[in-house]
């Protein structure tokens, strides 16, 4: 299912534990990466890598070993807790691999988190995640952050209530800087405050 920006924000805050997978794609690699990191943090909590609850598979490795994704999804973890399999820079050529893993997915298996660059409307990978009942597709548009996203960034940086004029200035700044630069600026504001 394809999520709108508003629905995606809500879903990322509280991901469905019964979802087999999530595809995050878009032109802005920084925002895609940040959403991926936020999702994995929410899904797995702290210490997931140390507890081997997060498996990273390079997209290039999946091309030569198509069973690796399904094997990682079905693997039983040693530590208790949710598990996830991350595939970064996925492409349309891997759609059959994802289709096999999504169709075999059962509750209790590792959730699939995939990231990709720009995917055309006809993209087989995009269509797969959008049409799957147990998966979601989250497009990341190259729009500047809105007021709600700015407030969330400020809150995450430890900056409390700010005045109307300061918020207007931040909204203007968000339209002029890249999303990564704006995020760093907000973090610097939090450090200096």
C-alpha cells in the first residue's frame, strides 16, 4: 500500500508489526536514509545490531544470491525481540526476490526494510510494495520540510517552544537549504541552546 506523506509520518512513528515490509524511495538520499534509520530504531529499539536482530544485505549481493533475502527473513534470532532485514539501493531487477520473500513472510519473521532512489510510476519494485497487502511503500518527495516536520526536528534536538518570528525564519531557511543541511542546522541550534 502506498502511503501519503501524512499517513507515512504516522506509520513511521508506530509501524505495523504485522507488516511484512516497507519500501522507502526517493531522490533525496539524506531524507530516505533518515526515514530508514527512524523506522529501524522504532521497529528494533536500541542494540539491534549488537544483538544480531538487524541483517544488512547489499543489493548487489542479492543479485548473485537470490535466496539470501528469504533466508535472512526466515532465520531464527538468538536474542529475543523484533528482527529486520535491510536492503539498501534496491532496484527493479530485484522485484522477483522481494516478491518471493513477501509471499513467504509470516508473523514472527524478520520485517523487510528496503530503500531505493527514484522509482518511476511503472517500476516493478514500487508496484510490488504498493500492491502488497502486508507491505507499504513510502515515497520521499524533494519538498522542504513543513511546519510539523520542523517542530518534530526541533523537539528531537531538545529545542522547546519558539516564537512565531523564529518559526517563520526556520520555515524560510528550510526552503533554501537542502534537507540534510537544514537538519544539521537544527541540531546545532539544539547544541547551542
